[in-house]
C-alpha cells in the first residue's frame, strides 16, 4: 500500500472517530440541558435527575445522576428511594429524592408518605402525596453525574462540540494538501510500463 493511500485510510478512520465523538457529545449536551430545564421530562416512563445535596449519602453521593421510574403508588414500600416534588418551604416545588420512612393513611383516607434522607438525623417534616411522586429511584451513578456536571460547564461544552469539528476540518485540509502535492505519474512512464508488459520476449 502506498504512503498516500495509508495516509488517506488513517485520515478516514480518524474522521469517523471524531464524528462519532461529536455526535455522542452533542447528544449528551442536549440531554443534560433538557433534563435540567425540564425536570418533568420522561423517557420510557423514566425521569432523570442530578443530586445536589448529600442527604442520601452513602447510598447516593452528592453530584450523582439518578433514574426514577414511574411505578404505581401501591407498589412502593418502606425502604424504597423515591423522587418527589417537595413541599419543604426551603426547596418548594423542587425535586427531592429520599427514602420512604413510612406509609400511612390520614383521617380522610389519603395516603401520606413520610420520607427521610439517609444522612439526616430524623424523618422529613413535610408529607409526600400520590401526585407528588415522580418515580422510584432504580439507578444511580456518581461518575455519570460528574460527566453531566462537566457538560454544564460552558467552557467544557464548547470544547467537546468545537474540537471534533476542528479535527475533521484539519484532517480534510491535510488530505487536500496531500492530493495537491502528490505528483501524477508521467505519461511516458505509463506507456513504457505497458509496453514492457505486452512484449512476451521481455517477460521471464
């Protein structure tokens, strides 16, 4: 294989890798942006959140990425970790993820869930109701959470979107330079080569 062909093959492979990385990075960036802007976003019955406090440590670390799956209230039990809309005045309307401490029925026949952060000394003061529950936490990952935290950084998001494009452009410029500077075979050389091949007396 000639040097030019090897260079072109290596350039194509690098371009493909850069393109795949670019698509992956853009997808993650869009997903992270939408998830933060719209906490109610659901995908196949699952919602995705980013943990801002350490109230569930050591089970769920601060900065973790979690997946909360929609489940019927009847399937929830003590010990499950749920994501819910908080009624705590300090975080009113925000999504909180705590463990179920107890499930009771009040005098009006309405189910009330008492939650508790594993790192907190006592249960939460404010009850959680059926309409507040966003889902049961079925997955959590600290490394993925750190990736989402990085993606939230403008400088990082700029680099992972612009850098792959710059690499692809640079590779194509190198290919163009190689093509321009590769001399075409001379006509005389081609004819001489063809003549030597056609002459049976010169073939050993």
